C-alpha cells in the first residue's frame, strides 16, 4: 500500500477499534487508491479520505418490544449515515444477531462506492439491528419493526435517508416499517423506503434485482473472454432473495446451477436446482434447505464442510461476509473455476480475492456485481417521485443497462490505471473518484 495512504489507514483503524469488518473494507479500498492520489494530489490535500472514513452521522438506539408470551425484549438499532455527497443516504437494513456497529459501518462504507458506481443520485448509508427474525411470529416481527421505526422515523425521509432491505429484512418487514412511518408522520411518503410491495409504491424487478444484476455483471465479465453462462456449472451460496434470483437468471442464460446453501448445510442437485420448489420452501414456507432435499429425488443434503467443496466453473457467493476463504478459493481454482460474481457484500476474504486474482480468475467484487439491488431501489425512488409505475420489461432493461454500464466503468477504469481486468481496482477507483470530486466541489463537508 502507498505510504501516504498507509498512515491515513492506520489512523482510521486506531480510531475504530474492534471493528474488524470495517477495517477489512477500508484496507481493501485503500490498497487500490495509490495511483489515484498520484494523479490527484488535491484529494490528499483536502483530506478526502480521512473525511470519507468518518461517517457523517451515526445513530444507535434502544428497540424495546414484547414477545408473544408478553415478555419485554430489548434490541439495539443502528443507522449509519455515511456519505451524502451524491444524494440522500441510501442502503439497506440488516436484522441478524451478528449485527453490531462494525458490520453496519463496513456495509455503509461499501455502499458509498457501490451507489456511486450505479451512476444514480444516491449517497451511502446502512442500518439494522441485532434482532433475529428467525423463529419469530409475524406479530413479533411487526411489533419489533414498529418499535424500530418509532425511533428511526425522525432520521429518515425521501430527501434525507432512504432505507431498504438486506439480510433478514424483506417485503414483510418493509411493509411493517412503512406502515409505522406513515402512521407517525401522517405522510404517504412513498420514497422514504424502497423494496415496497407492488400495490403500494414498490417497483417491479426490485425483488429480483440483486440476483439478476449479479448474473448480468458476471455475464459481461465472461464475455471479455469470449464466454457466457451458457453451459457453465454454477455453485451459489445462500438461499435467500439474492441467491434464488441469481439461480433463476443463471439458469435462464443456459447454466446449470448444481448447489446452494443455508447456515445449516448445502444441497447438491446435479439435475439443476428447481427454483420453483426452492421459492416455495424458502419464501412461502420460510423453511430450511433440508426441506428442499426431502422433497426432491436425487438431491443430497450435506451438513459438514462447505458449499465451496462442490466443483464449479462459476461461483456466485450470495450469502454473507467472509464466507469464502483462501482455502476454498484455492480448491475452486484447482477444480477449473473461471469466474466469481459476488452477490453478497464482501463474501470473499482478502486471501480468497488474492488467490482468484493470482490465478487469473475473473473476479467481480460485490460493490460492483451486486449493485443491481440498490440501483433498482433508485429506480423505485424515480417512480415514486413521478407517481408512475413502469412495466417489468422496461425496468429490467434499465437494470441491464445499469449493470452493463457498471461493468464498463470498472473495466475502463482498470485499463486507464494500467491493470486491465482488475475489477477490484476499477470498482474502488471508479466509485471513489466520483464521490471525491463531489466532495471537493461542495467545500469542507
Ligand atoms: N441491501 C442492499 C445492498 O447491499 C440494497 C440496498 C438498497 O436497496 O437500498 O446494496
């Protein structure tokens, strides 16, 4: 890493002790930025990086609620409003027991660059809670969401901060959150949240967008080598919204998706994952992958090891951060891997990324490859602002154009900075320069 940047990085790490995921995300970005600062000394002079690493605002709050047996439960809520140089803070809410400030800050930091790469007018933010929706009744989830919004409402708004979903927050949770916001504020402010239901201000394609976008970005990478998804053997991790829609899109492009996972194990289905059954088990019944294996013949369910033990030519990690380590990466490379498209945020460890890059595997980092979700959220905001709703085909075409555009921006930035095919460098520099220019223009903010 460039010595000037190393000093800034060390200060950031020391100022934010114990937040290992945030440290990882910051260090990865800093490793790419040396050449930018050679060309743009004004960014260093104006301390853009120091400012970028300090969130504009961080909100931490108590979320009290009662469970179905009448007992009082307390969770912690977060919203980190990281950067608003390009637009209102934009990013999802994650409800998962692992959530703490370091996770929210890593996600918010990534979101700044991701959102810049989309070309849409959105800043970066992220939030969530250590609440675990798993095993909770709809009524408990509703009471939690209502309590969460009873604090959050004062911090958000269509021109201020626009939350959406992430792990543990889907259409059901966005519905409860929106209902409570509307009740407290007495405003039908559609643009305050995205990921809404289609009959009350949501956008077609938003549910599919992250998974579809990941596959579209990966297809663009494959095209640079004269290849495509057609005939590829694909392994996907996860089995939530992103994974399911990535599987559907990869199969529509002619790939065979042979495995996917949840936090208890993975399934191998050599005939190709049955997306209809997977949706029924995971989305309708809110069940586990084990149930998928029980209901389909010829499927094995494996509880030990990792889904990355299954050979693939294309890997789509769509579960969570640091789920694919150096050992798994080396194994995949040995077994003929061509490309990786990250549907999740930072699913590959730094060692894994190094293994992929050294082996010449096409590697699409999450902040580029999974930007289709937030980009379609920005399309939802556009529809809300104009009180319009677009057709599925029109919205999908917009998503495709945006993903092809992000691929082009990353690839051409990597070329410009002398490292062709390095999408990590292209995404980090491409996103950074856009935000840094805006921050410079707006004075000392
Ligand atoms: N949570 C998603 C992400 O990581 C989507 C955010 C949004 O739609 O605002 O980008």
